[in-house]
C-alpha cells in the first residue's frame, strides 16, 4: 500500500506535550539541540492542567528548618519503603532548581508580601514545602511551559498519535504515527526519544483522566520497543471522584474540600472515617480514605448510586467561594449542584500510575539505548503511595536531567542505524487496523476493559477476582482480531481508539499479573486475602511481558535519610 508519509528528522523526539515533555523540550532548545515535541491533544489542555494543589520543594521560605533530606525522608516513608532512594534524592535535591526554572519562565506563584514564594502544608509533609498558584497550579505550570517553548520556537505537533517506536539492535531511531485529523502518516527519525505520554488510569471505569488520555500508551510503546514495566499494580485511587454525569464520572473533587473542613458521611448519615482513622478523620492519607469509602459502599452503606457523601455545606459561604472556587464551579457546570447547600456524591476514582516504564534513577534511561521515560510514564519515585505535590516537581527535575542526557547521547552518537524492517512493521500495523472490518466495536471493548479493571483490580483485590480478570482479558484479546475500524469525515479518532484499546489490554494485563504477585497489603495495594504487610515483599515488581514478573531489590536508604523518617501528623494540614 503506497500511503503518503511525511518524513521528519530531528536530534531528539519528545512524545507527550504535558509538563514533563515540554520541560524536556525546553531544556533541549536552551542547549541549542534540535528537538520536536509531539502530542495527540492540544498542548494547552494536557493532563498536567488538571493538577490543582501544588508543587513541592524544600525552599525553606516558610519553615527554615526544612531540607531536601527531610523531603526525601517524607517521600520514602509515604511510599511504604518502595520508592527508589536514588530517584528520591535526585528529585528532592533538585527541586529548588526546578522551582527556580519555573520562576525564571514567569510562573505566577502565590507570594508573601515580601516577595518570597508562599508554601503551604500538605498531608504527610513535615514542613510547609508546597508552592502553589491558587487551586490551579498545574494549569499555570502548563501555561508557563507552553509560553517558554513558544519563546524558544520549539516545534510542536499536537495532533499526532504515535503508534510505534522504531528500534534496531536495541537502539531507538525514531517513531511512527498518524495525524488524528486527516490521517497523514509520519515517519520521524531521531537520535534519541523521550517518552512522556502519561500513565494508565483511564483503563478503570471511574477515573480522573479524560477520555483520550492515559490509556497506557507509554506502557505499550515501551514494551513493544523492548522495555519493562515496574510497579504496574501500584495505582493511586483518589477518594473523591464524581459519580455523575456518566460522561464525567471520576472527575475530581479537590482534596482541598476535605482540607478546608468537608466531612464524609455514608447513607446512614454516619461520619464513617471514625471507624478507619479516628485521629486524622478526613485528613487521613489518600489510600486510607479511598479504602474507607470503598468499604462503606461494599458493605451496603453507600448512597443509592454507589458512593458516599462529601459535605461542605456547613462551611461559611465565603470560605467555599474563596477557598473552593473550582469545586463550586465544577459542580454547578456538571450537575447544577450548589455545594453551599447540598452534599456531593463521590466514590474512589483511579487517579495516578505510581508505576511505569523501568528507568535508571540517574537519567531515566530505559532498557533501550537512546530511549528515556519521564513523568507519569516512568517509575521509581512514588512507591505504594504518592506524596501530594511530588508529581509536578518530578516533571521539572527529570525533564531537565533527561533533556540534558538525551542531548549528550545525540551529540556522542557516531552513526544512526535504521531498519527498513522495523519501519515496514510499524506501517503494516496501521494498515491492518485501517483494513479491519470485523463485527467487534472498539469503544465497547474499551468499556469492557474498564469493567474488568473496576470489578477485579480496583481499590481492593483478591486472588479469585484477579484470576477472573485475567480470564476475561484473555477473551477480549481473542476478540481483538475481529474489530472494525472506520475513520470518517470527522477524522481518524476510531483508529486512535483501536490503538488505545491495544494499550489498555497490555496495561491491564501488566497490572493484574503484578497485583497477583504482590501477596500483601501495602499502601494503595489492598489484598483482602493478604491483609498484612509482608517485609519480604519490600521489592519492586518488574513486568516484561505476559506471565513474566520478576522481583527487583530496592537499594538501601542512606543513613542520613533513614534517621529523619517518621510518621507525620496531619493536624492543620491540607491532605495530599
């Protein structure tokens, strides 16, 4: 098939135009390195824009006692000891520089009267180290990075779906994809590739991700290229996602709603957190609140639509309008609900992939030469529970470091060996899907994946349920051969959904197989058949394909960090 293709060459290709991808592209451009950034949705509306609360760095502007070492200790403690200590060191020690970069680019941080960047408490942090811009920090970070990229004239294609990484002899040499609008094929040759295409939380029925993001693209692209996935089972469920309307199910109600005094009640009117964490109540950690809400619903004390009530209506009207403006606006837009007068029906929602592509801690290089992974696509920092505010700083620190590493790799590359066979395989993969005219509906199969993950690999798991989930995945994978793909005058979204489905199936299998292997309860991972933490499972689980799960030892925690580790009180602090 002689399909027209646009051929592009660049030194470094960045896949993903959220905060991580843009920060890496900026680093490359500032170093004078030829770079191209590609995304499948508008760069101004990347997933980063949804992050509300803040970004962490031990600036010590509010609490002079704070240090990066204490930030590291809090991060490892909250990870249930599964975070990689060196990754944590790199992020926490480099965090202040990350904030300085944003300030240099013009980020409008909230500041104290004397000009210092304001910092507030978040749950499980020893000190005030979360910088912010109202309750829309992620949106401002994305705007700031987009503006800086524009200043540097970074070329950005934000309507191209990458279908395959091009690899020869375990070295990446580019990527293949298509324009989601008109179907134009792209062959992109690059010395190095930075994968920043997000996580896999869209494969649950209720999720804080939008419909066309976080289907596990990073997992599929990386595994097909020869990489491994670490900690796929460690998925953070946010306690308060909306139940209705269905097309917005999972949309977050910011944890600031609980931080400002919101209370959780079941259908009987009981403030049920007293049963699960009487000391911290609604200010308990995210994993505990999500488990509590799940348990209330599962045991029949949930609301009619399968949730619990989050009530802020007792708070002063001014408090709600000044401290929770986004929550108020969201509920008015989606449900015509006035939260100053009525409670919100919420349930746990899949929120963040704490695992991801296996990477080296020093530069986020993968198993494939010249291929790097950053942001939610990568792994190593969060372990079994993410410290609130850490994901945004991770983007900036490793965006900078990986941009530098990719620049050096490109500069030192003596020759780039390409493969006609790899390109032909990528081309054929798209051709086969475009020719598919079977009876199976792609969108219905995507929904089936989400049903499987919600019913068998949600907040609480057990061996029987996970086994049933695998069996149902086997059946779906068989049906994949009979899908129909039908682009139309509106664009090639149907083809994009078909690739999303392939990514979802791979990500679901990785998640369920590693969840079966982790026979314990630790952080976000709750096994009802193994309710206790097992010290022998203080390991990372690394998935390299169907049926292949290996245990990876975690390096020792440095003594200076270990000495600072302790449980941190949540009194007076916003939750994660």
